[in-house]
């Protein structure tokens, strides 16, 4: 959903993209089918020794995790929509700009957001920001800086859970970045695009000074992509430009301290719609596909910055794309997405780099979907929202998975 419209002033963008946004809102309102499986048991995350109300596990040759458990999250005070998420260390915050009246008769303002506390098992509704929302093609990728949730795109704002207040932020010099990460002192944004084009620019925001700085030009062409912060560098791998330029296998890393780029060895195969996750030692690039959805990958790649090499981990039980992934400190948990055949797996997977082994998680209480929100709390993986594949439906349910 990220786009770049830098050459156009924000007020001019309104007229350009109103029709597109209205169409999206109407689509959201039209998706009303149920996302949930047969819901049984009480709401709330399971205890580590609890059992999940789940259907029979799918046939697979992978060993199952015998100790993990799923449990429902309580119903969130949120309407259907396309949300971004952050983990604050205490709560999962879900947020989207308020797009307002789908008929366009009023100017949209404010935000729709709520926070879930897994310790108490309760939601709280966050106040609206009251800030203007720009009707234009684009998206939003919030990040947590240790004190506030920062977000740019249709609304440029920061939310502080301690004061329960919003404040405006200076707009980014690029719009709709594909990647947004927090480094510990800066927000780095890169890539994205708009209107048939793709952006190769990046920018860094420093909250301490409330200033933006444009990144130097890098070795990668413009694209929609994913990346991860390694503690030293922003690593970007693969991605997709407009259709005529296809999918990429190249990779690069940006060091904000030296303000320099370095070109990495390319991946063995081009891929997009993969997850990119830092483990503390390696960057794991999992799943994705090549030029078409029918060319999905069941493999993963691991890049080690110390050796500057890629390695090929063992394969998953099926292709996965547009899924979510979180790092627990010892294992990568993968859930959701779709296969190359267009199916939505209801079970997740866990990958242990120490043993190079995948295990199958118990089937989730949630129906399979793409585009879900996922955070790791230090104890559980929280999943919320997303959209189902067959009879596409925007979901407003969530669940927690507690591994061993």
C-alpha cells in the first residue's frame, strides 16, 4: 500500500486519489463474511500449559510442537479495516487513519486505534488524534521508538501511551515508504512508490531533534520490498518494481552511522512478498514468490553479515507468501499467508536455526489469511486482523500462540 508522490503537494494529492480511496473504503464496508472458525472456549490467551480449541492438524511429515497452545483474544473495539501494529513492551497497539465518509462528503480527520494488554487480557480504546488525514494512494507503517508510536503516510503523528495523547509530526520527505524501521535513535524509511512508479529514495528521522535527513543514493533500484534492522545496518533483499520490471534478487545494506551503502551478494532466486527477520546473527528471508503468485517458494534464505554469505536452510512443508513472522529469541514463528495454489494454511511453523529444523505448530483457532498483524510479546505471538483469501473478508478477530 506504500506509495511515493513527492513531486506533488499534499493538497494537490487529495483530488488525484479521492476516487481510489473511496473505492477502498467501499470495499472494506462490503466485506462482511465471518473470519472465525467455530469459536469455543473462553477469550484470552492460553497459559503456557493450556490447550487450544483447534481442529485436527493437517497431514504433514513435519513433527508437531507438542507444547504450544492457541487461545482467542477478546473481541477488539475496532471496526474492520487495514491496521498497522506495534508492540510497546506492554501492549499491542493497532492503528489506522480514519478515512471518514466513503461518499467523500466530509473531510476525514483523526485515527482509529486500540491497545491490547496480554497481562490483563483487556483492550482499551485510544483517543482519536484529531489530526488531518490526507486522501491519497498510500499506506502507513508505524514503529515504536521506546516512548511513542510514530507513523507517517495518510496521517503524520506520534502517540504516547503514558500520556494517552497524540501529537503531529513533520511529514517525511518521501511518501509511502515500503520499509520503516527503528534503529534505537532514528527511523529509517526506504522504497515504495506510486502511480505506476517505484521509489529508490530513503530518509532518516531523528526524534530527539525532530528532523529529517535524506539518505545518500544507494545501489538498489526503486521497488516495493521488505527489510530488517540488524543493530548496525538496514538490510534490504529482493522485492518488486512495477510489473514490467519484475522481481529482484539483489540486496544491499545501509549504515546510518557512516551514511554509506554496501552491495550484498544477490539471493540465489528473485523473490517478493517474503518476510525478512533479524535473529541476532542472521537475516532470515522466508517464502515469497517470483514473478507470479503461482511460483511460490517453500524455502528460506539466511544471510550472515559477518561472513557476507547466504546459506540455504531446510525447506518448509509448503509454499508461503504474504504471511507474518516473529522472532522469539530462539525460533522464528511463521503463520498465515497463502500457498502458490491459493490456499490459506491454518497452521504455522517454527524454525530453529541451531538445528536447521522446521516444526509444525498446532492449527490456529483463526481461519487462514494474509496481511495479519503479528507481534512477539516475549511470551506469546499475538495475531490480529488480516483478510481471508476465499470470499475475501476483512477480519476483526485475533489469537495468541504460546510456544514451549
